[in-house]
């Protein structure tokens, strides 16, 4: 198994896995991906297959291709064949290729095949560039000015803004690019009472960050890299709180226990593979709290380095 960047792993295990998944000499009828045969993949729930395509595109093409383009690595034999195998199954099942994530997988496959044919690749991407001073002032205003808001005006949050917040959460980093993040939106008083809270949320919209655990379980990542599950949820929540602040809204990140989870599951008839992780209350601010402060930077740097 090839682990995510968040995981400590043995280099020998990594190299063995890398060879296994990127240098397969021939993808015969008995070829398997994560132990799943072609027949298994043809019957598999589309969302699980989609997650496997995400993960294999990431680990067998995306992680490697830029090292290849920089001349630091040779093109593995049959580079991209695992992803082609998976996409062929996806297409043969009549599943759509028009979603952004599937276009992304196809784009990486096309690049891998071009490299194997000896064709030159020209990307329209750019290296990160420093922001201008004006841009940095906006970024710092967002990062350092965001506050947790716990009182809101009785004013509805437009659907357009909610969708912008959800999209920001969707675009947050995800370990191994599994694509498991899901959202549940609570708008009515009845729905909001399902989540126990120590603050009044009558005037807020509540977004529950959830995960589709079918993908983690199918790949056994819930055993191999269980920490990624919570990293994914936290990253999504952070992105959502930041963009809410940029939109002039106020948000607070809250956690809930098993009782709230079960009430949500029962009310919305959630399947057992959907797990709730945390929730965010969002609305139009009706308070301007003092920004919470942290310790001095030097106090939290472990070791000798102080800059």
C-alpha cells in the first residue's frame, strides 16, 4: 500500500508497493487492484470505484509524473496502465465521465500515455509565485482576522453563499485524494435540534461534515491510515470557516457526540457508511468578539531553531 504524505512508513514497503502498482508487466484477466478483480470492479458500488480511481490516479501517476518531468525518475514500465484499466471499467459500465474528478483522472492518464510514447508534454500550469503586498494583506486579514462567532442575526443565509462555503470545504486537502467528504445541511429548527449544542443556533445554518466510509473500508485505509479520516474533516472545516469570514459571515467549528450522530442518522435515514465528524454553525454576525490570541511564536517552536 502506498501511504499518504501524512503517514510515517517504511521505505522498503513504499518501494515494493511503488513497483507493484506502477511497473506491472501485463494487466491480464487475473489482474487485481486492492484485491479486487475485474468482475469485482464491474459489480462494485460506483462511489467506491470512483474513490479507487482517485487514489490510483494520485499514487500511480500524479505523485510520480513531476519527478519524471524533472528528470529525477525514469518512466515506469506500463506507466498509467492501472488507471487505464480502472477507467475502462468505469466507461464500460456506462458511468459518466463529465464530472471534474473523472476528467482529472483522464487528463493524467493521457499525460502518462504521452510520456510512454516519447511525446513532449507542455503543461499550462505555473510554479507558485509570491503574492503581491496587496494580496498578502488580504490573505493575512483572512487568516489572522477570522474569529469564532456564536451569535447571529435573524437573517437567512442565501443558498448561493452556502454553496460557496461547501465548495471551499470540498476543495480542501484530502489524504490520498480519496474524495470521501460529504455534507449535511441543517436549516429548520427541528433539524438543528438534532445536534446538541452549548450555544443557541436558532439564527444559524448548520453544516455537518461527514465522510463516506465505504472507500476507506474497501481500501483498508481505515486500518492503515486512520488519522487521515480526521485530517480530511478538519481541513474541510477550516476552509469553510475561512471563506465564511471572507463572505462577511460568522462561523464556529463545533464537535458533537454519538447521541447527536445517531439522531442525525435516524432523522435523515443515513446509511451506516456515512459518519458525521463535526459541524459548523454559520450566519450573519451579531457580535464582534475580541480575537483570541496565542502564545509567542518562539514559545511553541520545539528545538533550537528560532529563525
